[in-house]
């Protein structure tokens, strides 16, 4: 009888193991079986270029006015990167930087590669713009039930990550941290600590006499 009981117990254990194993699909993608959503933001980069006449590296005022109008048309703002390319890029960079400064931006070095060569006596101003978006969202391709493999819904993460991608000022901040400046200001870093230490304790004046009874008029 004992042997039969042990065999029965082992058989039940094998049946349970087989049932649990049958719930998993061999070789299936398991990226959507955790708390991390598979719908993550991605970066789309766009390049805008304009060529300006700059004989000898000097950009005429009329060309600078055209550059300013071009910046306005692009809606230039925080998160955009500006470069100057061409044989006279170095002497013309300061003039372009003056226009870019009106938009709160600086001109970066090492311009990216763009299509077509820069003509002689010309400089090319390049604006690089990144945009964050969550591809494929909204995604209701997979029904919520049945869900035998305990996967997250196909639309999981679309709303939160799409809103985050739309609100971030500089989309590249979603993917890598920002490098610190070469110069640090210790006084600025310690300002909050000093303000906290100089503040008088909240209980220095004693406890307030507060009554819950309505005062008689």
C-alpha cells in the first residue's frame, strides 16, 4: 500500500509539472513578461541646412538677416544644435553665433556630414533637431484575454512614455546624462544648505494655543 501511495504521489507531481510547463511557449519572446514596458521612446533626428554667401569668411548683413528669418521659420529653440561647415567656417562662426545667441543657443564645433559639397566662398549652417516618439503606439494588436503566459498588454507603457517624450525639452536627455561643466561654483552648490542652516527652528516660538471651540461673538 505504501508503494502505491508513493507512486500515486509521484504521478500527481509529474502531472502538475507537465501542466505548468504547458503554460509556457518554448522559444517565445519574453520581453513583455516583466514590469518594464516594451513600448519605449525612440529618437528621430532631422538635419536642416542653408548655404550663405561668405566671401573671405565675411557674411554680409543681408545674408545674416536671411539666416535669422530661416531660424524663425524653423522655430529654433532649446534642444536644437547648430553647426557651421565649409572652408570659411571658422571666421564665419562668430557671426552665426551672434544670431544664434538671440535664440539662447550656441554654435557647436565639428559639423556633421551633410549631402552635397559646400561651394567656394560659401558657408553652410546646419541645424540638427531630435524628436522623441514611441513607435507603434497606440498598440491594441493583442487582446487582453486570454493571457495564459502572463504577458503585459500590447499597449502597456504607450500613454506614459508618449507623454514623457512629448514633454521633455531636450529629447536626448531621455537617453544619456548631461556632462557637467568644466568649472564648478561651490557657493551655488551650498546655497540651499546654508539657507536651511540659517532658518530659525519652527518650534522656537513655542506651541500655538489653538481651540476647536467656536468663539462667542
